[in-house]
């Protein structure tokens, strides 16, 4: 990040010194050129890796990078930088598409890799008939200039005011992940697995109640919000249960489980 001072402004937007005197300018904080270049190089490298690959895994990988970088810089004056990165990324993907199909025209390439979604005719998106397509996030779709919300009075995550902190967490996730915000409200700020309240710095995971491999979906009704370590425990239990079922099929009934150990009686 770098600080861009001496931006002249009127009295209503002017910064103030320690004595609350108007300074006549405001200080802007923006992503540094080095950070922007590193972010674009990361995107460029992944696009290069997928020169011969499918569009869908490329979109998934780029979305995770874009979402993480933009969320980090969301509290700052990043909107112009986000717009610039939109153009740079579009230009890079256009070269990617042309390189994959050197004998095709521009209209064919555009129709193959870009779709019209919500009045935007240039959405880098897969074509999955009958389903929602995978689409690439644009940097400008993520919020910029988000102000930190001050904590009320002397409240802390450990003072027992669970309602306040669960509501605060919900507000935080409204812009980053609206679905997590809805699940937080539905679960009243508590983990579905252990029943403990979420704390502000804890990592939250969405757990599929019915696994996607068994026909589950990503709708709110099929998701539960859990701690990261609880999510690991749930999948560990699922793995153990699957192993026990497979063992039952192979070894028959002349054995039993005791504290996760196989006991075979001596005949």
C-alpha cells in the first residue's frame, strides 16, 4: 500500500489534525504499484498454466485469487485500481482465447468464452446447458472503500455479549460472502457442530449436510456454518465411517470394533 497525500478537498471532506483543525486535504491509501504488479503476475502465471486446460478450473482458480486480493484491499481507495485490473485481465484472457484457437475469428472466440449475463456482454464464463455457468469475478464487483465499524464502548468477544458479536460478524460477511451472513443469522452466531459461538477472528466453513457427491447442492438449506476445526472433524468422522463400512464388507461379521480397533475373536 502507499499513501497519496495532498489531495485538495473541501471542508466537508478535509482531514483534521490532532486539534480538529481542517487540513485542506485528505490522505488516500491505495494498493502500491508493486502489489498490483505481483497480483497481475499471479493471474498471468495461472492463465499460462491453463493454456491447454479447461476453462472451468481456470475460472475457479482466478476467482479465489481475485476474491482474496480484493477483500484485503477493500478498506482502501481501491476502486480505480480494481477498474484497471479488470481491463488488464480481460486483455490477457482475450490473448489466451485467441492463442487456443488461432484459426478462429474474433466473433467465434467471443461467443465461445464470453457470455451475456445481467446486461454485461463480456462475462468470462463457461457454458453448462441447463445449469448456472461458472463465471469469472470482476475486480469491480467486490467492494472498495469499506470503512471499519468501531466496536461499541468497552465490548470484547469474551465479555459474554454473544448477540452483539454474532450480529457484527453477519455485517462483516454481507459484502464478502452474503451466504455466510445468512447462515450466521439463521444459526444465531453458533457453530452447527459444537454449538459454540463464533469469535471475530475465527475462520468459518460451509459444510454440506448432504454431500455433493450424493446429490447435494449449494443452497442455504443444505449448508451449515461450522468452525474450521469442526469441519475437519466432520470429514474425519465421515472417512472413518466409510472405512468401517468397507471393512464390514470385506471381513464379514466375525469381528468387532473397540475404540477404533478391529478385534477378531480366537476360535
